[in-house]
C-alpha cells in the first residue's frame, strides 16, 4: 500500500507494534474495534522504517521491549519529534517510563490491559482521530 492508497482510506490508520504475535493480534483487534485500519510491525525498527515511507497515519501503539536497535520509548520520542500529528500510546508489562522516556503528548499504559482501557485511552487521548 502506498501513500496515495492510505490517503483514500476512510478510517484512521493505526500502526501497532509488538514482538509477541498473540499480543499483537489481540491489541490490533482492540484498536480495529475503534474504527482504525491496522498496520502491524514486530519491532520498533520496522515501525520506524515504515513511518519514514508512510507517515499519513493517526495512531502509534507500541510495546516498549522489542528486538532491534530501537525500543518503544525511542520510537515514541522519534514519532513525537518528526510526526507530532500522530497520537502515541506506549505499553509495557515490564518497563515503567522514567522522566524523559516518553514525550509529554504520549500516553503510557501498563500490561496486561483490557479492551475497555484501550478504548477509553483512544477516546480520551486520540479523540480527533477516531470516528
């Protein structure tokens, strides 16, 4: 899918990042239930590479710990700097953010999380991007 195809989508687009396939699938389903078209990535590096080519999405939902050079905190900061229009949600069951780990406009949620929490955070923090 190229940038023009993304622009023609009627629903907002979310990039969901997690290296655990079942968690990735479950999280993507929760976000799709809120009306987002989903793009999946298994690492923060893969997500960043995708964003350098296709930045016309509205939501980044990333796990902190993924293999590769970047972690979810790094990715959140890079996205906030380069694409401030993208709503950023960072999740982890092991790492808790320290000051400076995530940008001020990003939201952190702890794993495990419920679909209700994800829906509430999307509606509260990303209201301009959800239908």
